[in-house]
């Protein structure tokens, strides 16, 4: 193990130890230059070829000969016109570095490559090893140029920002000064707080001592009076002596007059003797303090801490008409007085001209926003929470209520008071029909529509279906066709209107017309997604027939777990309906619908079931007042 100089961490060098590390020749050269430029009384380097005792101090060193020479010896051993005259001469040194770096694992192999993945030099043999397979390996020349350009650019950047460096140095020095000043102030505040606690304890101690002394005096007086009363009952004292003298009285009228009060006193004394008890409790059990909580509080007394990172509730956080973010602090966190929420629109550079901000609580449509929150108290801001991603709806949110004017079957379909939820239950007629049926029961369908009619634009809404529902259909339909369906309800097993497939028994007469309805069916915790799309040019009738039968083939599709919320997006101009998982905005299925007239949101119940329309975030915020002040601001430091 070897300690790293910059960070101090222990580094494992391997089996070969320091011999496996490459020599930093650049640093060695810098050290040599420094030693020769600053003389610190070091030992002089002597010529290795002068014969003693006439050895002179060396003035040159030869990197090829790896020896030190004086001027005369250098000329003698490096004559002009010979190959030795081309040797590289350097300053005298006792530590000759090699002219060319060689591989520590393969002797005499030059380091000709650089592995960017491992960030180390390689020789041709190391390059062939399996450990470097798939790594990006460059020739040393390219690595040299790239690193030199990068270091030059970084050095020029730092040199060109010397004013910034000086400003930061000034700021740091000011920070050091402020640290000293603030530490003194904090120490004074700490001492004052301890003095206040001591004064409060002393005041409380005096008050409790006074109450204890008053109780002691009161109890002592009561017991002393009881002792005096008992002493009066002694034979030759008090009441007994008076009674004995009274009994000696022979004058009957005088005796009767004095004996009445004496008799009362004796009766009372006898009663006290028979029912003796102390007039006051001598114990002081009620005057003991339980300071366990206070001692625990004092032992845990510490400086205030910033709040911990909040925990975001991803199940309650959502993006609908507005962004709604829900969070809580960990149980062991310090309280927060204020919260700061930062957001950014994914894929938008902060400070750019793109519409990525949130104005008035409204976010851009079909965008992903990244949010994080942190708490603040007297100690300052705490850590940020983990980032949460909220996907905004692909179209403006349509706010509507369930229309209860269509003559609902009150015994089967119940609409909530707010008209944003409905529940279907088995009615009396269904129970009567089931009572007369032995093998099967006819299922009735109950239709429910929204109180709005869409005639243009793109709109989005969301709802949640109870997982225990038997069958619930969610979608859209032509208002006129929905009224016909309501007044003349069709058998759900009839092929005339099959909302999931968009198939109409009269489709052979109008192949180019889109279906009047577009629904998705949910039930028993599942959602059914047809494999074909309700496209107006899809093969109606012909393409869905079984060649071995006269009737149409059963529709093919897949089932998935029911999402917590289902989103519906209608594009009126294109006659297209897209169903989404409202939590992640992931498209589930797309179909087409006839938009030749007003289109209404529609819901159909078959058997028992329940659904709830998604409440607007704006209405929720109007009812809930935040208990802490929250600041919402865009993030400006990061670039995405």
C-alpha cells in the first residue's frame, strides 16, 4: 500500500510494488532544474574520469554515457567528428533518467500507445493483452497532441481568468474573516443560551424549593396541633386534670352547667382515639421530580441542523392541468420553515428562448418536467430530494362533469354529489331477472356521458376505474348516436355496435366512415387492448371473417394490468382517440371515431363497477392551504 499525495487514500501497488509504476520523468527534470537553480549546500558532483587526487568538479553530464565530466574530460571522450560528439549533454546529476520510457513489464519495449480507458501507456506487447480488448487505444503521438492541446487550452483559460481567480481569492479571504467573526458570535450566543437555561433552572429551583418549604411548614403545624391535643389527654394534664376536678364538684346545678361542654370534649377525644390518623402525610412522595425527559433532552441538546432531503411521494405527484408535487420530510429530520422547488423542462437549455417555463402554475403540453425540492430553516438549506419526472398531458385538460339529466336508472347507477364519480350496482330488475333464470342472466348496460360536447380542437381528460369492477367501457362517441343508444339500448352481445372494434354491421355499406363510438374495455383488474386500430380504411367485415364460418371472427387483442388512471386524448379534426396510462403518459392504444358532429365523453357499465374522474389540480390547491411557504423557481445552473 502507498499513500496518495493529493487525496491521502491508500493505493494498492500490486505484487511488484513501486517497480510497476512508471517514472515521472517530467517531474524529475523539474526537480533537477530546481536543484541547480537554487544552491542549498548540496554536495558537488565530481568528474568521474579525472584521476585522483586531481579530480575536478563536473560541469556536464552525458545522457548516453550516463556519466559526469569536467570540461577537459568531456572533450577527451567526445572528440569532434565521432559519433560520441552527437551525445546529449545535460547538467551534472547523480540520477540519470533513461532517454526513452520502457515498459515495466516487458524489458526494452518502448511505450508507443496510450489506452484512454485505462489511462496508461502501453507497449506493443501490452496492447495485445486481453485486458485491453475493446478499449480505445491511440498512438502516443496522437495522445501527446490531444493532451498537449487540452492542457494548453485549460492553462490559457485559467490565465485569461486571472481576475476571476483574484476575485475568488478575495471572496475566500473574506469568508475566512467572516468565519472567525461568526464563530465568535456563535460562541457568545451559545454561552448566552446556556446562561438562560441556567437562570431558568435556578428560578424554577427557587420556586419549587419555596413550594416544598410551604408544604413542610403546613404539615408540621398540623401534626404539632395533633400532638398538643393528645398530650391534653394525659392523666395529670389538660382535659383529664380539669375533668378530675369537675367530678369533685358537689353542687349539682354548677356541675351540670360545666359538665355539658366537658362531655362534648371527652366524646370527641374518645372518637379521635378510636379512629386515629395523622393529620398530615409525613412523606413527600408527591414532591419528587421526574426529569428523565428533560435529561434526555439536555443530553441530546445540539446545534440546529438543516432539514434532510425530502422524500417525494411519486404516487400522489402528477401532471394534469397543473403540476402537483407532494413530499414529506424523513421522521428524523429537523423541521423546515420554508421549501424551495426547482424545475426544468427536459431537453431545454436554461436561459434559452424555448417555452420551457411554468407561468402561473401552467406547464407546456406534452413535455417532461424534472423537479426537485429542498427544505430550509434557520440553519440554512438542506439537501435536494431525488429528481422526479412528470410528463404533462399531450393536449389541454378538459374539465367536465357527469351528466345526470339522461334519466339514469336510479336502482343501478348512482352519481356522486360532485358529479365526478359514478357507481353501478346490481339493481332490483337485475336481481329479479336472475331469480327467474337458472343457467344464465342477461347483463344490462348503463350509459353515462359527460356534460360537454366537443366540436373542435384537441382535449385530454383522465379517470380511474375501480379494480373490482366487472366491466366498464371508457371512450367517446357521437352525441346523436349516444342518444339513440340511450333511448333504444342495444344488447351488448349484438354486433351492431361493438365499441372496441369500431365494427358496425352496416359497415359494408359505408367502408369510408369511421365508427360512431371508440371505447376501451376494463374489468376485473385488467384492460383489453384490441390488436387492430379503428382506422376508417381497415378491413371491416372482410378482413375479420373466419374462412371456415359465415360470421365474423372473434376480435384479437391482449390484456394488461389495469393502470391506476386512464387518460383519453381526442383530436377532433383528425377524428383520432388515443388512450394513455395517465401516470406515465405512455400510449396504450389508438382508435378512430366519427367526428361529423359533436362528440361527448362516454362511459358504459356492465354489471357492478365504479369510476372517478380526475380532479383538477387547481381545484385541489384552492381547497388546501400549504402550511409552509414554498418558492418555485427554474434551475439555471445545469445545462441539459
